[in-house]
C-alpha cells in the first residue's frame, strides 16, 4: 500500500507542477521585475532586462491559454485512471474472493486524501475572501453622486495612440465632448502627452515631445487645438501637469538631471525658471493640486514602494495616505476636495500587475475598491460636476465612467479608434 501512496503522490506532484509551471514562471518574472522597479503595467514594452521580463510574462501568459487546459486535462485523466484502476481491482478481488491490490488501495486512498485537502483549501480561501469582502473591506460612507458643483462638464482630453502610417502620426491628444463628439485633435507635429485643462477650461496645457531629438516642451493650446510657443523646454523628463487654481502656475514632474531623481517642480506662465518643490531620493510625481490650491496629492516610492502622499502647497507637512505592498498610483481629487480616486494593483497577481480603481477620503481613510476588471484600469479623473469618474481600460482601448459609489459603470463614447490611452483630464464647460 505504501508503494501505491508514494507512486501516486510522485505522479500527482509532477502533473500538478506542469499545471502550475506557467503561473510560477510569470510569478518569478513579475517578482523579479517588481524588485528591480520595472514598470510591468505600462502601455509600452520597457527597455533592457525589464523588457525581457515583460516578454516572458506576455509569452507565457498567452501560451498558458493552450498549456493549462492541456495539463489540467492530463491531471483529470490521471485521476480518472486511478479511480478506474481501483474499481477494476475491487471487482477482480470480489470475483476471486481476494484482497484488493495494495497498490490500487494506496493510490486510491492518497487520491481521496489529496481531493479532500484541495476541497478544504478551496473552502477556506473562499470563506476568507467572503469575510474580507463582506466585513473587512466593506466600504462605508462612500460618496454617492456629489452635491451639484454648479459646473458643467466640458471636453475630456485624452493622450492616445491612434492607428497611423507612422509613429509620428500615432501619438496625439484628443478633446472629446461628453457626448462623444471630437472637438479637436492636436497637430501631429507636437507628439503630445500629459494633457491638463486650465481651471477655467479655456486652455489645455500639454507636453510636446520633439519626434527627432525626444526633447520635451510645455505648451498651451486653445479650444480649437491651436498650440502656442513653448513655455518651458527640457531635454529630460517632463510630464504629469496640474494647474494652480489661479491659472498662473503649473506643477509638473521632471528629472533633476539625466539619470537623476524624479521630483516635482512649479513653473509660472510668465516663463520664469522652474522652482523645485520636492527633494527626496527616488521618484516623486503623478501629482495633482487640490481644488482649493492648498494641498498636493502625489505618488512617491520614498519608503520603498509606490504609495500616495499628501503635502501642503509649499512642500511641507508631507504625510502618507496609503501604505500597501501593492502599487498605488494616479491620484485625482474630487471637485469638492473631500475624496481622492486612484489606481492600485491590490488583489492583483504580482506577475499580471492589474490595476483597479479605488477611492479614499482626502485624509487617507476609508479606502475602497470601485472597479474589478480583467484588464488594467487606471488614470482616473473626476468630472467637474462631481457625478462621474472617468478611467482608462488599458487592453480594451476604451474609456469608462463610474459613479463615485461604484455604480453605473458604462463606456464613454470615443469618436475614433485608439490603440492606447495614456492619460486623461476633464475640463469644466464653458
């Protein structure tokens, strides 16, 4: 009987390992990427070794669509074979008045033990998940549709990649009405990104990148999509724009030097020299100024992980709002300044790095999940009237709307086909 138990466990372990192998490879690659600080959830493939890890996750992930059903089928066929072998031995023993084969008994007993153990684990995990969803992570006091702000929703600006004959023509910024009508498409020569509407909705700040030199510049466009001269030009990173409520200065994310730290800077529309706001080791960015102009919410890895922080407008009084092993990114204020919506990989498989939309109070309390999709959902922005949150579904190449309480999830109509959606910003209506 012992021989049957050992033989069955060895064969079962080999088959189970074949089933789990694709997931183990993706988990190892994803964990290595996370340890190295690779961006595995981006819209484009990273460079170097991070690109190799990205390729491994991508190829193995798609291959598992064929591999996993095959290996699961082999495992089920093996279990059926063990049952058939035991049944045959039982019938044979009954006909000859003999004992059942010890080999068959050992294999069947160990198979039943494995199935009972697996069933217990599934029930335990399901119970824990039920407990967490219904008790631990229950969201209390979520905002319903906010009180009317008195503002109308203007165009939604989207930094996108569209089907095009050349790379130069593919990356652009679209301004789209809430009804899905195209207001303008930024001229291709600007290769635009990081759109940010002015507080009055009359101008769109954006980052223009020279297609040849890859140098960055900060520009303003009017409601017809006509862009003016550069307000700021940088050879290195410039992104994530946010206006002060008085419309006189813009906050942006930039590098201190090539290969240096990523920090936050202010630049005035009077083209004065940028003023550095943060001085941390690592990454500070993805920042948004509060509606009253008194605080800044931003993302930082200063404590070893991407989390969301809050500070006063002068850079003082920094406090951490999220403290989770997952990556918390892309914060955005509600129009009344009481809530912050953000994207997080909480609950996601490390290798897949899938983001969902979350919400929390402005002091970091009451952190609750709003969406749970099969594709990375990120870059949330609040509508000026406070009634909707728009976000991008990466692999669906689509924008969705959801109420602040997580209800009413629906697609936002786009006027043309897009291949990638990078950033969003919603303008107040004129």
